[in-house]
């Protein structure tokens, strides 16, 4: 993966996201129940969906890494999970804001989706200390992949268990008794979802390019000062870097 | 007996014999659990418990006591070279996973055989819930054992083993805890055991066990490679 196409991708992301938000604020009708505060739905829900898909994709990349032994899949898995954790913070913050606006509390325990998401988020937050605690690079990559697969399998189970345990009062925006989302809302939501997905892909790509570059730099530095000490920093390496292939 | 099965029997017998001789895990788990009951008695300021409170106290205590055992389950293999031995032996490496999970399952069963009666003596006015509770305990033990083995084998090779096991394990067992506490809340009902939803929750426990058995079976090989 290289930096090519990054410019196009970023432009497309900005355009789609702008279009989505323009539709949300200028065109889509106000929600009958919740009014203006329902608009956060177009930010919160796409972020959550993209983050969860990213977590599961990280698991798939972990699986591919174990199958093939190719380090690039491990790096992909790491970056997917990393960007999804960042999105996860945004999901929790927007979720809390929405809960405060709708129900008057920052945190609502009987709301299964928010609680499940918090559990998933906490689990994936342990990915960093776990990865960091293993020194051997190959073992680190393998164990991180095992973590990604285990956690990926955990995501749907967790959502099921939490949902079963709670009374379902989460705003059912898609399936209300009146028959679901009006067409205009659905369209705006789809555009926002696509835009958020593109944003995720762009950030992943930037991160991967950054890793590749820093990998090349440290390799060049090693070649320059080839005094047998290895050059680049040894400690503090949470993140995997891409060796040039 | 196939080679795998005899290797499994040998490994499991070795673990149980080591535990019998050294008593490294079980006594600590039991003491920890009893002390935790006392802390709950004063923390909650109750002398009897029923419903979801009883379930919560029992399962929280078992979970934390279990983590003590899970923390230690691979330590001796690391220190005494058991990992290298299993890598050299011409048997399927999943045998180690199966034997460790079985050992943990047995530790938990022994722990519960002692701790659950103590819990009943301390807090329960009515003991009729204990028989259906064994079903839940068996299901939960399987889940804890499988996941504990997986997490412990991941964490044992890291620098922060004691920190990582609870950190990784707690979020992963949340669904299991939801299922068992919800099921036992009915069992511990003040008006006698109430079986509403018990079967469904038992199914959830079974599904959870099944998923992580499969995951553990699929990935454990990679944790032993070197």
C-alpha cells in the first residue's frame, strides 16, 4: 500500500461527508419525537457501525496473518483496530450526548447498544497494553492476531447477551411502529454512513503510509549508522512497522 | 488410546498431581472467596441475600477467585520448560489446551464444591436453588476454563502477566456473567426458585462456551509456535 490515491480518497471523503451533513441540516425533516437533537443520529450511528465493522475486519486480518505469516496483515489488523478504537471514543462521547439530550442522563444503563459498545471498547482498549507487553516481534504479531480473532468473535456474542438482558428502549430509528425511516432520512443516513466509512479508510491509509515511511526511515538510518547496535529505538514500540517488501 | 488422548491424560494428571502436592492455587482461591463474602456482608450491610443480589455476590466472588487460578495455570510450564516439552513431543498441541482447560474446570469445580455451601450457610435462608445452580456452575466453569486457558497462555509470555489476565479476561466474560447472573437471580428468588428464562440463559451460556471452544481450538496452535 502506498500513498497513491490518498489525495483522491481524502477529497472524496470530504465531499461525501459535507454532502451528508448538508442533507442532514438543510434537507431532512425534523424528527417528530426528538426534534433537532435527533440529528446526532447521523453522526453517532455511522461511527458505531464503521467502528464495529473495523473491529471485525481487524479480526479477519489477524486470521489472514496467522494463515499466511505475512506481517503486512498484522500491520493492517493493528491499524484497523487502532482507528476503530479512536472512532469508539467518538461513539461513546456522541452516545452520551444523545442520551443526555433525549433522556436527561449522560449514561443510561438500560440502553443495550451503548452498554455493549462500552464493553467492546474496553476490551479493545486492552489491545495496546497487551501488545506492548510482548517483546519478541514475531510473537507480538502472532499473539495480537490471536487477540484480534478472539475479540472479533466476542463482538456479536456480547451484543446478543447485553440486548437480551435489558429492556429495549433504544430509539428504534429504523423500525418504528409507523414503518421505519422516511426515505429522505434513510438517504441522508446512507450518505453519512458512506462518508464515515470513507473517513475510516482514509485514516487507515494515512496510518499505513506513515508506518511504511517510518519503517523505511529507520531502515535507512540503520544502514547509515551500521555499528551493530541496530540504530532505531528499541523500547516504546507498541505499533508494528512495515518492513519494505 | 490414541497418542493425543494418552498425552491429554498424562498432562492432566501431571497438573492435578502438582496442584495436590504444592497447593499453589486452590487454597488461595478458597481463602480469597471466603474473605470476599465477608467483605460483601459489610459492604452491602446484609446478613441474608436473595434475587439478583445473591447471584451478583456469588458470581463476582467466583469470577475473581477464578482469576487467581487462571493467572497461575501456565506459570509452571513457563518456569519448568513445559512449553518446550510439548513443542518437542510428537502430539497435537491442542492437547495442552484441552488438558489445561480441564485442569481449570476441575479447580473451579472443587472451589465451588466448598464455596457454594459456605455461601449458602452465610447468606441463603432457603437452599433449594443449589441443585439447579449446579447446571449453571458447570456451564460457566466450562466458559471460564476455556477462555481462561486462552487468555492465560497469551499473557504468560508477556512482561505484565498478572496485570493482563484480568484486564483481558474481564471484558470477555461479561456476556457469560450477564447470562449466569440473570439466570441465578430467578433461582435465588426470595419466594423460592423461579425458572422463568432459565432455559434461555442456559442456552446462551452453552453458545458462549461453544464459540470460545472453537476459537480456542482454532488459535491455540499459534500461541505455542516459536
